[in-house]
C-alpha cells in the first residue's frame, strides 16, 4: 500500500514537472514572439521616420532650388534692361528718344517724347535722362518730367505743367521724392507720381545761378554752386537755412581774425591801460597812475556778420564817491588792428549820470540829472564810434505828494531850440522796445574767452 502511494507521489511529481516544462517552453515562445514583434515595430518606425526625413529634405532642396532659380530670374529680369538716351533731334521740333536695351543690346522698348517747338535761343530748358530707380525711369524733356516703367517703357506719370528746367542737379530722399534745380531755375520737389510738391525761386533770387551738385543731409538740401558758394535749404519748408558765398568766407575769416586780436588786447594789461582807461576825471583833472580802475564790458549782437563790437566801461574806484568817474569805449577791428574810441572827451560823474547799452539794437542811452537839470541822449553804436541820434534837455522837479515821481518841463534841443512834450514823446517812442543793460561783466581773461566770440 505504501509502495503504491509512493509510486503515485512519484508519478504526480513527474506529471507536475512535465506540466511545468511545457509552461516554461510556452513562456519562452511567447517572449521570443513578443521580442520579434517589438523589433519589427522598431524597424518599421525607423524606416518610416527615415523616409519622412528624406522626403522633407528633398522637398526643402526642391524649394531652395526653386527659390534660387526664382531669385536668379528676378535678378536677371532686373538687370536685363539698360535704359539709354538715344538721340535728341536737332530740328525745331525737338524730341527725346529713350530706349530699354536687353542682354544682347536689342531694343526691348522705345519711348519718344512729344514734339516740342523750341527756339534755338532757348534758355534754362534741356533734355536729360535723370535716373533709373526702383523700376522707374525718370527723365526731363524741355522742363517737363516723365516717369516710365523700366521693363515696358510705359508712361507711369508725367508733369507737363511746370517747367523744372534742365534738372542740372538732383537728389532723391528716403520716400523717393525727387528734388531738382537747374541754372537760373527754381528748386523743385516732385513725388513718385510726378506731382509738384514744392517750388521756390528764393535761391535763384539770391543770385545763385550755376549749381554743380546737390546732396541731402538730414532735413537739409545742400546745393553747391562752385565758386558762387553753397546754399543750405530745408527740404520740407524750402526756406534757406544758410548760405555761404566767397564774400561770406572772406568776411568770416576777417571776423575770426578780429576776435582773436581783440582777445589778445583785452588780456594785455598795457594795451588796456593805454586804450580803454581814463586819463582824466570828470573835472578834467589827471588821474594818477596808482588809482584803481575796474573794467566791465558787453558784447553787441552781430546781426550783419561783419565785425565784432564790444563796449567797455572803465570805472574809477575812489574812496570819495563824489569824485568817482566812469567812461564808455567802443572796441572793434579795422585795417588789421584793434581800435578803441571813447563816448566823449571827458569822463562822467557816476553820481549824476549813467550809461546803458542795448546790445541787440546797438543803442547807448546816456541819462543825466543834477540840480534840477536833466538830459537824455540816444546814440548809435558803430564799429568805431558812438553817434548821437536823439538828444533833449529839460528841467525837472518832484511831486510833493509823490517824491519819486519826476515832473519834466522846458524841453530843449542841443542847439537850445524848444521842444514840445509831444515831440519828446515821439523821440522816446522810437526806443520803447529797446532793452538797456548795465555793463556788469568784469573784463577778466576767462570772461573774455567766454563772451568775446
């Protein structure tokens, strides 16, 4: 019985081992199949990705090739037309012929301007192929502007109403507006449709005749007239910003020389002592060499650009105010040297009068008042002297109720002729817009460098 049971156990064990072996083999088969499937999928994906990448690269190359070819075609098209001026007929019915030439110098298109009856003695008109720009051909024919298509020669725009001259010089701005000027001619501005935007005769009226070149600098047109000079014009307003002629250049050189020489003199103590320092006080008494002086100055506005003019005041610094004197001097430059002239033969009493200057209008006001007698005198400040223009004398008193209010009467001229109050008012009215200043800037080296220029 035991043997039978034992044998049964053995058989069961063997059976289980066989079953396990079969399961193990089946598991291995499944694993292998799974690996094969995974490998196949990986290979398939790799092949697919490679195919797609290859296809995209091919398309990219095709696109690049197409783009390059297109660019080549564009460049060829842009360069294949050469626009030339062929002939300008010499008979009275003058016409301009312009042609577009291909690669082999064959005529692609031809344009002939309308016949123009032009007398032989014509002035300020002509024919010019201006420029081929951004697919457009600009040409001038007897003062008329035509704009053609570069590829076809078709007229895109024209202006036959305005005489632009011969477009001797020209320039385009960033918006492709065209600026032209010719001899004895207006300065003109046209847009891309040949419409006249602006025109001026101001440059011509200034005497500039033969333009040699024109350039654009910022907002300004710079027109070079050679020996005649250079004119700078605002491209938007057409107002002259600056002009320089040969005479201007010589004047500027002389002006700079004058400034340099005046500065040297002002910094030279001996020159100051000899030329802009008082020798006598208001009582015509000699002023001692040891007396202290103070020099102040003001530079006049130089509207005409001719010569620098400086007014200097010399003040005598005395402990006794009653004797304090002062005098004005006008300093300029003439015939290669610095000159100085005083405003009078004698010094002035600082307690009884004053002198003020309007630097913009170049007027000096002298005002005197002492012992109920007064005087107002207006003088032009010229480059080498003070020239009296209007002077009147008067008696004065003060209002008892208002001590600061002066009451003037008995007006007289320098030659003792009577003036009415209305005549005096008319004199004062002439100078009502003047702004008179004291001379407070001390004549030191640093101030001279800062204000004399």
